[in-house]
């Protein structure tokens, strides 16, 4: 696999000043009814709730073997069926709003638009009369917030967060935004990303007396801000960020300021927009701006700190950033197709991926279908380029929960069949090209191929709209250990045999680079190459989450959260530290 190219281009921070405008729970029969009801007070015209399939599967990490869960009669836990949704997981989405009297309601709506980035927990912090008020909860945004709760969050400054937990159960204490009080006041923070030197920093802080309440790496940032002697607050953020390494797109709320900051590599997205009344909005994706009728202005640049207060919008450069390495998987899978991420349309990127596959891996076929929902746009591109009709050969159920009862007689591929239903009229007797965004372990792909053939498909040809994934991500994405990644263990032909398709082709990384053109060097391809822009060390965040979320079992069996090359001695030493702490 070709190594990721290195860019030395740097971006200048932008200064932009403007004056800003300041400005009993009722049950709902459905999330959409609730959304429309709460939105009615905020938006001037009706909005239709667009629902993307919620990703609720637990990560199929070795740690799941020691998570306690009630088994079915066949010995499988309920959650294990959802491991069939074999995709990487984006861990977070963030929102920040300044200058609107209904900031918390707008934040609530924006979090709905970012629900695909995290479904395990949600929270909002609002500032009113120089007091930070926080409401957080476990579950979907519509589960956490109600009319009465939003009424408790007045003010014209708010930040919000949605979280995906890698653990079997998401603990409330780890749900952001976090709020802390220190000698200069209070601060709230919402973070998307992952700090690769989290363990080292936490150890140093604890040695100096810091007490941690969560297992999240985000709490380290609050401690670094609290111990900083720099003035004013902006410089304390800069000083803290100079010590942290890895991926972070963060929004902070103080008594009178909204601050957005992005790491020097720009791993995770963060955009800035403005509403017609002058309110400034920051969000992980532009789809959140669209829902609350904010106009997209620009990205928060890598290494930039943007401060919004009554004086307007000010920007400074956080630190030197010689190379930009934005996550390519935002365009492959994570972001919604209607978003603009890293300055590019996600829809256009995915359609182009499909066109490349049709050009470079053509095959005689009668119909093109997609694995919904993330494979749809690439499949449309493939079908248009190949001159073959696109049809809905697989229908996804949007109503599958985590609890269900399986009949006593075992049903093969039960988890996949709950979510995906083949359309026999489309498939029977046909040579079918099925387009998916990625293959991680190969477990889902093999079941989908079998499902299609059982529905009468004459041939099944898999086309994958990404290069093979051979390495784990440590920059805010929950991926399995490298040993579990099928492309790290098998050749393309071996994978084809394993999943049972008649042919298999991935998006060539050379073609991906050619499509991106001059921007290709500004993307991170670590999951495709194993070359990491920022080398992680020691233990990744996942293990901390699992331990504090109440695991039981043999900790020596845990391998998925350790970095390659970590020695058994190192593992046992750190595990002993956790046990005795």
C-alpha cells in the first residue's frame, strides 16, 4: 500500500471582526414529532426531520469478550447480533453558538443533524447571567432533551456534544460537554478527536495532585487550562494545546466567550457559519448549519483558535502547523452526503469514488445496488458511469432497536437480516454489482453476499469505495486492532473467497490521490498505509473508557486497545496501575 504523502504547506490564520446580535415533560409519540415541536419556537418555517440510520452496534473489539451481557438461549448476547454492522465508528460531534437568545434550542437542533456522529450520549451547556448550566444524558438527542429541559437552558451562548461510546454501556460521567470551575471562573468544553499522549499527561497531572472524575482524555485539557498561569483565558487554551498531541476539534464556553480550536493537523472537521441575526455557529459538519439556517463561512483552520465575544470574532494561530492531515474517512463514510467537509462536497466525492470503480474495475452486470445507507452515492456514480440501472436491491430497516427476541430455532445471519432485506424482484436471475463504502473485518460483507444469493442473484460482484483498511486509527475513530482487519491479513483474492463474491475490487489509493489532486497531500491515509502523522504511544483512550465503565474479566486478554509493539511487561504494568489506583 502506498505510503501517505507529506505536505509542508501551512495555512495563515484569518482575522475577522464583526458586531454580533445578542440577543412537566410532555411525551411525544415519535422523535420527529418531538423535533418539530421544539423547533417550532426557533425556526421561522417548517422543517422536515431527515433521519439517517442510527448506528447502535457495539465495537467488535476483543474487549467485547469480557463485557457482561445477558445471553440468548443459543449463547449469544443480544448486542453480539449488532456486531454485524461492521464499520468504523466516528466518536463525536460538536456544536457552538454565540449571539442568539435561543442558543440552546438551536444547539439541540444542530445536534440532531449530527446524530450520525454519536448515538450513546448527548449534552448541552448554556451560559446565562455568567453562569454555566449543563444538561447531559445517555441516549439519543431526542431521548435526553425535552421541552422542560431546554427551558432550563436560557442564554445566548451554548455548546453541545454527541458521543459514541466504545464500551458496552455508556456512562453518564463520560458524556460531554464537561464543565469545570477554577480560580478564574468556569469553563465548558466539547471535544471531537483523540489525544495520543493522554496517558502521559494524565499521569503527570495526577502526580501533581490533579483528581480526575472521568476516563475521557478531554478532562486532561480542562486540568491543563486550570493549572496554566497565562492570562487571558485565550492564552491558557493556547498553552494547554501546546502540550496535547493528536486530534482535537473543540469548542469552549466561558462566562462571556465562545472559543473554537482545531489541532495543527486538522484531523477532524470544524466549520464556522453565521445566522441572519449575526449569531456565530461552529459545528463538526455543514449539515448542522443547514438545519438551523446558518450560512457556511469557512473552516476553522488547522492550528487556529477563534474567539467570539461581544467585541466580535477574533482569530489567532495556535502553533506552527507544517502539514495538514485531514481524515479521508470523513468523505468515505462518516460525514453526511449533504455536508461540505474540508472544503469538498461529500456527495461529489462519493459519486466520484463510484465512477472510478466503474472505470478501473468494470464487470458485466445487469443491475447496480448499494449497501444502504453509506454506499448509495458511490453506487449511483458506478451505475451512471457503467451505463447500468441503479436499483434498491437492499432495503434497510430504520426501526431496529438493541433489544429483540429471537425464535428458539436459530436463524442464520440474524443480525444482518434484521437490518437489511433483499428485494427478490430486483435480484433474481441477475448479475449484481453491490457497492459498499468499506470492508473492516469482512463479517458483514460475507453475510450480505450470502443474503443476495439466497434471494436469487446469479452473480454478486463487490465493489468497495475505499482502499483496503490495514491499520487502526488513533485520531478519534473507533477501529478494531490491526490483527482483526481483514485487509491486513488477506490479499484481495483471499478476501473475495472469504466473503463468497464472484469478484471483488477496492478503490485504488493511487486513483484516490489523483482525484484529490493538489489536495491529496493534505489528507491522512494512516488506516490505509499504517503511516501515522502523529505517533501514538502506550495506551489508547478506549481502554480507559472500558475500565471505568465497569468491565469484568481477565484483563490480560485485552489486546485491541494496545498499540502494536507494546510489550507484555508494559501492558501488565499499566493494568496493575489501574487495578491499584
